[in-house]
């Protein structure tokens, strides 16, 4: 790995980092493969993980069954298997995002709705790009960076220090800046300066700064940060979707018109609206959503743990 901004490989020579170095090296080598071969490799890896990681399989099955109550068990399993495959494919897509050439990446996607960002830019305003934890999230950031010079993703650091350092260094090469999810002051300041804040709020961070609002029919602990940012910055909230297309068609990146009358001042209603924006894409391509985390871990007081096995 070459020395990048703020990243020194010599800081990570301890034996505990050797497995991570091996994994990163294999990812770098995967760039030698054509993209369809990377998809095939990810699909095989995802099928193996589906069989080998029963704890995550159980979490994903609970999530899918809750969000699609009309589906039978076999249909839920198909979505879960597809989600494992899609998540594994995204590992190789991350390598493309971090280290692939511009020439190669520009051939892999098309973008629609860019005019919604351009209106905010031309008005001299920042914007909040509202997305979710789609498995195409990492590579779609590379595509967006071709069109949005002042893009600043909000992110949560990875637990593995070496992986996080490589991820941060690679992302800093792509984006205007990175914003820690805990640094609300910097997020607000940069949005007021006209930066485009890219935010995916669809994870369970507990009760703090959250309200319970419906997500695909399930009462869900939902961050109120999106509405708070919009209120503090007067920045428009632009829904954003990304999906992996069938076969070798590549990717579709879609920006939609800004949310009207948002925020409303009602925290629960605003949180429900954010959830509905994300759910729209989840329903369209359910196998490309990251079902593997405990989205419904925090429950209203008195409700049981939804992930507890009987």
C-alpha cells in the first residue's frame, strides 16, 4: 500500500494486523479481474457466508420476516441469500471504489436526477443527500464523486484500526472531506458553507437522539438527526438511491426531488418520512439492502428482544 494522506503502513506491522493485510492484499489483486468475474466471486463468497455464519443469517431472517410479513419462509430465505451475496459482492466493489481507475469506473454506471443537486449548488446552498445502507453504498460514492466536487460523507469508523485507516485514506482521496457521525458541529458548519452532506441514518444507535417511527411496518428506533440538520442548515434533503443492475449493465444512481415541507417540526412524523424514503428503495430491490445488522435491536420499553431465539 502506498503512503496516503495521514496513513502510514509502518504503524500497522504488529502480527495482529497480518490477517487484515492479507485480506487487503487479496482485494487489491482482485482489481486484475473484469467486473463480471468480481461479481461471480462475490456471489460464491456470499453463498459460503450464508452457510457458515448462522448468527447473521438468523438476524437477516428476522429482519426480512418483519419487513415482509406476507412472504413465506422460502421467499424470505431467497431475499436473505441474495443479501449475503450482494454484501459479499460489495467487498470487491469497495476495492474498485478505492483503487480502480477513473476510466474503468466511468464505464460502469449511469446517473439520473443530477439536476436536483445542481439546483441546490446554483442557489449557493448545501444539501443533505439522504440514502440508506444499500450494499452498493461504497462504490456509489465513487460514482457520485465524479459529479459532486464538494461531497462530504458522514461515516462511523470501523472497529479494525488498519482497515479503518485504509478506508479513511482512500475516501479522503475521493471526497471533499469525511465527517464523523459524532461531530454534529462540523456537519452543520460545513452544510452551511454549501457542502453536500451524504447521510445514511438507517442503523440502530439506541434511544439517544432517536424516536420510534415505522420502518416497513415495524416500530423502529430512528435517528432524528436528518430533520435536525435540515432545520439547522436550511439545506434541502435530496433522496438518493443506488442499485446494481442485472447482468453486466452496471449501476444506476438516482437523485430524486428534494423533500417538500421538511422538516415539519414533528420529530416522529419526520423520522417516519425518512424511513419511508429508504423503504421505497428497499422494496424495489430487497436483496441489495444490508439486512445483516440488528436494525430493530432497540425496542419500546416492555417489548421483547426480537432477535432472541426461542
